[in-house]
C-alpha cells in the first residue's frame, strides 16, 4: 500500500534577522535534478523575524501566503505522480526553457540542437506538445535542415543530423526520467543511422612541416599537435582540464574525459611526449586561451606558412593514426 507523501511548510531562523521558508517532505522524495532522496526544498523566500511596522507585517503575510500556495502545488504534483493522475500544469510548462537549462549543463552540441529545435517549433513548445508525431517531425526537419553557422550556406551533413537527433533523444530520456512526460517517447522513435565517410589525414612529413613552422598563436600549435597525437576533437580539447589528465595504474598518464560527440567517458593513454605539449601542470584548462575561432583564419595562415597547399582543417588532424609514433620514439618529430 502506498504511503501518501506529506508536505509541510517550515521556518528556519537565519542571519540578518530573517527567517527562511522551506518545504519538508515526509517520506523523502527523489530530487529529479540530482536523482537523490531529499526531505527539503528551499523556496528562496525570506521574511522578517521580528517585523517592526505594519509594512513588514504585510510583507511577511504576503510571502507566507505565496509559500503556502507553493506547498499546495507540490502536494498536488506528488499526488498526481503517486496515483498516476495527469498533471496538466506540467504539460503547460515551457519545454524550451527546460531545454535551455539543460544546455547550460552540457556541451556546445546541445546549443546547436536547441537552435534547430527552436526553428522547428517556431519558438514555442510545451511539454504537452511532445508527442511521437511531433518528435518524428523534428527528425524529418534535421534531415533537410540548413546550417546555422557560416551564414547558413547549405544543409547540415547527414552525420551531423544523426548526432543532433541522438542528442535530442538523450534529452527526451532525461525528460521522461524527471517525470515531465508520461511515456518514454524514444521507444517509438527510430535512430538516424551514421554513414561511413572517407577520412582525410595528414602524413608524417606534413606533421613535421607544421612542427618546424612557428605559429603566431603558440597555444593553437600545441593544441593541433596534441590533436594529432590523441585524436581528440576541438570540442574536447577546448574543455580539457588538468583534472582530466590522471596517473594510470601502470604509472603512465591517461586522459579520462566524457567526449562531446559520443557523451561517453573515454580513457585514452598518452605518452610523455604528448603530455609535454600541455606545458606545466596547473589548475583549470590545459590549453588556456585557446578559442574556437582560432581554427579558422589563424589556423589557415599557419598551414599556409608551413607550405601546405591542400585544404586542411582541425578535424582532419584528429584522423591521423599516430599510435605507431609511441613505439618509434627515434623519429623525434617534435625535436624542432
């Protein structure tokens, strides 16, 4: 037999002659954002501990009335969830605002998906709008969507659409787990399959040319060579911090990082030569000062000065298979 959760409005004296109002749940409920059991919810509402005049008394009464309204709403929400009633208030909530909040906790790719979804839903979407057909429509949109960068020239690639759709489905999973929607929509949605593409890569001779060529932005050169040795994408290098570089069980170093594209943790062993490209160990970002815009004109300028004429992007660099360099250190490509 289910025990109905009770919700109490509590008060706690704090500094500055104020009282904080909070909700007390019994038994404890699971916080949808932290996934932990909790008995308290801070409301961010404060009243005067000792009101000195009529205005302060009226203020206290008004704030307590608002806190009581929140308490009633929380109890109604818990009751709806516990006994499987449809919570119409949740269905009217702004899904786009929720999406934006999740983007702040995630990676840049989530912002790209948000931009496309905002275009698809014409800037307005509630949780109640999230139906299977509506989500299928977004899938079809992505397959023909135009780029939102570089002045929107041309459609996004098929694999970009696949990645964006995968991210959106991850959001739907979180939405379901946090009980904003009543069914797992992913059970009814098909993936966008990835397509194999021909991957360009730098030759060893070309890498040696880059090593020997000075770059006006030293951190850019470090990041490029680091990408050559590790295969990490620019998005992962931009977020790489010293806490991600850890000592392995064998005494060597490895990178433990949740990559942006796959959103899975990877453990990547690195050589001492690769670690040296990071500079002296400190706190915060490894390649401090590196900006995404540097992989455009500054990178092209450096490549041109190295005498390389074919089109080479930062993405090309990560396709280099340099694991053999770890076995043949006598090549000393970083000697320059």
